[in-house]
């Protein structure tokens, strides 16, 4: 079953409460999203590590409920 965009955003907000988050449904099917996330949690981390934090926050849903997730992560300016 696909993951609604609001559920994806809620899960990301729970993990990154200070984040600016923008979710885009790429295919209109609730299965392929692009997420732009700016969070202070990413400060000083490599892009790979930032993405690992996002995948960890989604508890294995990427590849399951969430077929594809394109990520743009950046540290949030304080």
C-alpha cells in the first residue's frame, strides 16, 4: 500500500522537528517522492550521512511502502 505524502512528512517531522520539509509526489501514485529537508541535524555531516539519517528515520519503509524517495538534504542555517 502506498504511503500518503502527509504520512511521509509526519514521519520526517517526528525525526527532524526543526526541519523545513517539502514533499513532491513525482508520479502522482503515492509511491515516488522527492523530499527536500533542511535540518540543523545535518550540520557538519556528509550528504551520504544526511541521507542515512533520513532512511533510518523512515524505519525501512523505503523500498517497501515507499517505493522511491529522491532526497535533497541541507543543513539548516541557524
